C-alpha cells in the first residue's frame, strides 16, 4: 500500500514539474543536475537584469559614436555573454582541476585576447576607449576563483582591483571629451557603472565566495597534452617565441611555492643543494700568479673589443612633420632635430609625437591635445593645451608648459621632467607604471631658482 502511494506521489510531482517548465518556456539543459532549467535560475536571472540595467547605456552611447568604440563595445558585450554561458554550465559541471579550469574558461579568454589585440599597433584616436574596454575585461576573471589558495583576490575585491586598471584610461576620456562630445562622456560613465556598482553588486549578492560548482554534474576534460617540440634543423630560422600567458592560465592560479623554480631561482636552488666546496680545485704554488714565469709588468696591446650596442630606438619610417586632415599634427621619426616648430595651429587641432629621439619640438600656440609616444630623450615645449598632455612609453623626456594645461598624464615611462609655470600650477598630474618623474616649478620670486619635486609613483 505504501509503495503504491509513493509511486502515485512521484508521478504527480513529475507531471507538475513538466507543466511548470512548459508554461515558463525555459531552456532545458541536460546534465548532472537532472536537466534542471538553468535559464530561470535566480543567479542567471539576476545577471540578465544587471545587463539590462547597466549595459544598455553603454550600447546606446556606443551606437551614437560608432567606429572603433562600437567595435570595442561589441567585444565587451560578447565577453559578458560568454560569462553568462559559463555560469550556466558551472551549475551542471563538477569543479575541475587547474588544467580543466583553464580549458573550461578558454572561450572567455579568447574574447579577452581579441580585445587586447585591438590595442596593438599604432594608436588611434579612440585608443583610450579601446584600452578601457580591454583592461576592464580582467574583472570577469572572478569566475576563476577557486579558494583562498588559488592566488587570486576574493571575487568582490578582484572586480574592484581590476577596474582600477581600466579607470586610468577611462578618466582620460572624461577629461578629453568633457566639453567636446557628451556621448563619449556618457559612454565612459556607463562603462564604469557596468562594473561599479553593476558587476560588483551582482557578485556580492550571488557569488561572494566564488562560483558554486555542481556536486554531481559532468566533468571537464583537460586540454590534450602538447606534442614535444623538435629542434630546428641546422640553418633553419629560430621558432617564434611562445604566445603571452593566458589570462586564465592554470599556471597563474598556482601558488608560487608549488611552481618549479625557473631562471635565477633555479640557479640558486641548485647551488644551495650542493656542498659549498664542491667542484673547487686545489691551487698549487706553481699556479699562483707571483710564481708564474710568464708574468711581466707590460700589458700586451691587443685589439680593442668593439661593442656595438643596439639602440633602444629603431627608426620605423621616414621622418614626418605634417598636418593631416586639417586636425592632427603628426611628428614622427625625428632624430637629432633640435629646431622642430609648429606655429600654425589652433585649439581644435591635436599633436601626436611618435618615435622621435634626441630632438626638441616647440608648439607655439594653443592646441587641443598633445600625445608623446615611444620617444627617447625628447623635449617638447608648448604654450597651452585644452584637454591634456599625455606621455606614454617614453624614456628620458622633458616637457615644459609655458601656459596652462588641465592634465598631464605619464604612463609606462622611465625618466620624465615636467616644467610648469605660474599659470599651470593647478595642473593635475596622473602617473601609472612610471619612474623617475620630477616636477619643476618656478620659485616665489623671479630671481629664485626652480624648485624640484619628485613624484612617488605606485607601480
């Protein structure tokens, strides 16, 4: 009697569940959780709500701007779509090992690499937009958190820390387009709100301790082992270097103590594992310098060793100093030119200095924006700038502002001297991944010496 009653109850429950699924129209995904309707899971519904609330603004602003900004935004949308798909799969997948996790997150990593590829090559006018989108995608790596020993910050902290990488370029957009185009300002603000508070609050409410894997779901297959590399035949060119490490590589998730020693660490480990005197030979009296018969006080004059150090700067193309499209002054590949001058300029034009060495450029007039990129021992003197003066990927440069400049930013630069006058003392100076940055300001009186301040840069 009891067995028949239990069977009838189970049949009734099955019919009710079937009616519920068909009425909701959900997508049934088979797996270890008995074919549960993952699409209507509260965490997935919350993800869709987050995208509707925050990403819609980003997409609307990008469509108004178009071009590369729209392309970068589409990649941003693709990355969030892939993360949603992974979250749905996690609910039906057992927790993998490190190699399996890297294979599981491969689709998301491919989108991140696609975004990073857009930042390569010559900088476009929308480089800050592309860089903001590409750098911000590292926040999606919170899904790779597997515990306190995985080498990552907690998911909420990881999202916040990752956005700080992108905020440097996002702030440049806000400064540059503050008075030029409100669509760009709207795009920058919307992207920030997508992560803070959007993604951060979502992770905080749904996955504060990381993704929850299924206990009875399917397993993740690890990537097949790589075939052993063969040495190239004699005379053949060397193989290309390996690609950069994946954002979600399993090696990056291991604790540093568990990794095999590499480089100098391996050398010191080998030295410490052997006796101190191992390999030393005894020096006899005839081997000592003072007893050698061939020792004289005359130094033999031999051929001097000629060392040709390859310069850090390589000339890529012909030198340029020209106005392009009536809006952008381009100064490229100038070497040893101390008398470069731009005098016919206005506040709607920008100046882009690229690949110059041992040269001095004077900008006599107000311009909208100045960018100094990949220059060595370069000096730039300008009067006024409307938006900002940017110094990127440079070495040993000097910049002097004779008028006013709202912002001077220094990024990935080693050695930079910034000279300000009394009209530019309120200039905002931002730095990232740079060192040896000094700011010179005039003294209180005209006859006083310049006062130097060294900026402490957090790397």
